[in-house]
């Protein structure tokens, strides 16, 4: 997945039941305007497919710009294991 100016980031794709999306929406702060959920084309080693993706809203990016950490190496899974908050 790539957003303008941001390049690609390796992440994870999970198979979950549809009702779990509501729980994830709460966790990700959809209703507070922190993240938005988008259905995008993503690329896996096996194929291209559609997946739900959570992306920080422009307002959240602005509000948190001094606290955000760049995903080094563009690999979210590795970054998450190695990063402390």
C-alpha cells in the first residue's frame, strides 16, 4: 500500500469475521477521528487483493506530528517488535 509521498510499508493481513471490524474500529479510534478505515488494493507475495487498512486522519497527523515515529525500513512488523513507546 502506498500513500502519496510515503512509499510502501510492509504490514500484516489478518482474516477476521466482519463483526470484528467494529471492535477494531473502536480500538483504532475511528469515532474519535484518529484513524479512518479504507478498503485498498494491497500486494502480498502471492497476489494483489483488497484489504481494510487503517490510516491516521490528516487531523490526527497534524495533532501528533511531534510524537509520530517513522517506520524504519518500511517494515511495520519488524519496527513494531523493535520499538518501545
